[in-house]
């Protein structure tokens, strides 16, 4: 991972096309290393969670090139390598496992991030009718130790429409994303224990992802 982090550190300081073109070989090396890593980690995650299949790394890894057409931030490149590992790769609407490598901001996470309205309603219905099962997953000892809680960056202030506001677990229906995250310090990313950390976290969220994916079985 050292070559990947070193490239990204330099990219942060030189986020422009001229520098990127001059360092394209470094980018390609870092990209190839990340692809090999994701191929290996996908195979190992699938041993614990066969439901993801064996998506190709190229179908899981996000492009480093930013779409700046409608963004105030015109920097052309992302400063991370990221991959969403799930049945169907990064373009799926289903829950999966997210690996993010970025200097000082690496993490492992998962779930379903900002789903479209129809999918979000399905997720809320699944939770509404199976709230006790969902709470059991969220309160499982290993899950809480690694992730703590659902990320609430886009949580609604008021109950969502079409659901009873007096529902005892209405707070669980206010989320617009159902995701969890665990930060990875650079020393962990650079250690030979990185894969172990990732696999432990992914194992802890497997039942969480399975629960969310039940919403697609209607």
C-alpha cells in the first residue's frame, strides 16, 4: 500500500492534469496494485459471504476521474482509491462492502448509500416490519465495537411520509442512507494486517448487508 499512499499524497498536493499526465506511470502502478488487492480481498470476503459472488475488481473499483460538470469543486481527480464489492459491482443498488484508501482518511464500510426513492422506501418497509431483527443486528457486540452506529449525515428531522409517526422505532426510518463506517489509520493501511482488519470488519457487517438486501426479494 505504500506506493498507493505515496502517489495519493503527491496527488493531493498536485491535483491538476499536467502533473497527472507527467505521473501517469505512477498512477497506473498504484491502480494495478489496488486492483490486485481488491481481487484478493473480494475472494476472501466471498468465502464468508457467498451472496456477493466474485465480481471482477474492475467492476468494483471507482474511477479516479471526477465529474466536475455540475460541481463547484473543479479539481479533476479524486484523492482516493475506492471499491464497492457486491453482487453486480459498484453499479448495483444492493448492499455491499466499501473499501476506501486515502492518506489520513482510509476506511472500510458498507450498506446502501443514498439509494433512489423507490429503493429507500423498500428498505424502510423492511425495517418497519422487522424492526426487532434489525435492532438485534445493530446491537450485536462485534458490530457495535467496530462500527458503533449507523452514519446519520443525511438523517431526516421529521418522520418520512407514508409511515406511522407513532411507530416505536421511527428513528430507524429517518435515515436516507443505511451505511456504517470504520476508520483505518495510515499505520494500519501500511501494515501486513490490513487484510485481516478489513475481513474482520466485513464479517461484522455481513448480517447487516443481508438484512438490507432482503428488501429486494419482494
